[in-house]
């Protein structure tokens, strides 16, 4: 039986899709995210979110209600859905921060932005905004901590969902012949000098990663 390790605990339906396809699934959370204290002040014309974690933390502040008049730019379909369902107007969303940066700099460069981020965020977006001389500020609303652990069972494939998940996994484990399924290009780039055995999902969603696993072993 093919052994799959997911570096994040999956939802029941996600796990069931793999179990039904005859995989044995091991799950462990290699990163932990939690909201942190922050202050909603000096907010610019538009809001930027690159993760669901940032939106969830932001919504914990009652003042977030007052910001529904502002337009939002975000990364990820699930981030967009969460924002839309909470009553925010999402002007643009993309699969990757680099693509969002391009849309903002090319089309909406004259406006100002407040970026809600986590402590381990990539520099892609802020660097692009700085280079384009776009007015923005940043408010850190959540923090990610690595929770490395040793996996003793040999596995055939590993599912990775973030660069920090890879960093955490590699602290206690090594990658040899396992196929690494990555949620997106940014995550895959963290494996650059580690392995060539990488499959990247067409769309950056957990469901797409699972579809790739099933397709690969069919």
C-alpha cells in the first residue's frame, strides 16, 4: 500500500478522497499558526491579504467591520471566498503573490495599500510594491511557528503546503526518493536544492494536490 505523509492535518473529506483511492495516510502539522495582538490604525485605501490565516486574525478585531468600505486584493481562492462571505469587496485575487503584485503595480499603482501579514511571509509582494514606489504599510496579524517532528514510518510521497512546512520537515527528516507534491510554485521553490522529484498542483489548493497524488499512482 502506498504511504502518503501530509505535512498538515487534512479535513475529513480531503483525507477520505485519498483513503478511498487506496492510500495509507499519515498526517502531522509541521507548522502552527496563531493570531497575535495588532492595532488597526493608519489603514490605507485598499487591503491586501495573502493567506486565510491573515483574514481570520483580522476578522477577530471588531474594528474590521468598519473597513468593509475598502477594496481588497488577495491571494488564493479560499482567501477570496472567506473575505467575500464576510462582506468584503474583492477587486482582484490570484493564485500567487507575484501575480497579485503585477496586477497592482500595472493597473492600480496610483492607490495605497495596507498589507496584513504573518511573521514568515515572503518578500515577493512588499518588494514589488517598494520597487514600483507604491504607497503601502504592513500590519502583522498572525505568527507561524515551526513544529518539527521525526517521522519514523517510511513513506512514498509527501504533501507540502508552504515553504515553512518544508523548512520544518527538513529539521528532523530528510528527503530521498519520495515524490514531493507541492501546493504551488512558491512551496516547490523551497525544495530547489533538495530534490528534483516534485509535482506541483495546477491550482494552489489542497484538493488539487490530492487529485495529483491520485492521478500519479493510478
